[in-house]
C-alpha cells in the first residue's frame, strides 16, 4: 500500500493511500519503500500546513474503513472547528446515540488528526486517544490548536 512518512511536532506520522484515497494515518515510520504519489504529497503538504496553522484545514479524499455508525461519527468530527472541543455526550446526543458508542468510534478512527477525534473530550476528563502517546498527544494537539496566536 502506498505510504509516506513525515516528521511532525507530535512524532513521525505515516499516511497511507489506497485507490486514490487516504485510508490511514499512523504514528511511526511506515515499513518498506516510501511512495510520493500526488495524493500522499498533498497529504504531507496539508499536514505540514496544519502544524503551521491548524485553521488551514484538510481537503483530501478519505476512505476510512468502518461501520456505518463509525463513519457518521467520523463525519461529525470533521465538523468540529480547530481550537474547539465537544463532549462525547453532546456529540452522542446530536447523533442519537450513546456516549460510549461515540467514544468507541473515536478510538477506532483510522485517520486521526485529519479526522480530528482529539477534539472530543469527556465530561469529567480529557478522555482517551489512540494515537501517539495517548492522552499526552491529545493534550498536545488541543493545546496547539488553542494556542495564544490562534485567538
């Protein structure tokens, strides 16, 4: 599967492409030969732009693998603006679901950062995060997006 690794403030990230769509983003270096396809090069540029200014946004064709419900959650995550958070329970209410189901879908997100599951937090705690160093990475991404230059 074509993939490309880049350095970021939260560690090395590897982006994976399949059939002209981004299907995964993982922490660490991908195995094998790096492939600089036009889509992966665009993903790298957009991720670098995000880390320069999180308001830059992403405009990439995505094809995350998941259930219909997970895909609904992931689409809703893309509607949360940089620098903002939403609680699991509030997102669940919007989707007519339960907070645990939403949290589970966030944990299964195969394209973190681009699909910003880090922007969903618990009512009493930050909540988990499946990427990088877990909650520490989530905290770092939220702090970065809410930085003083971003207001």
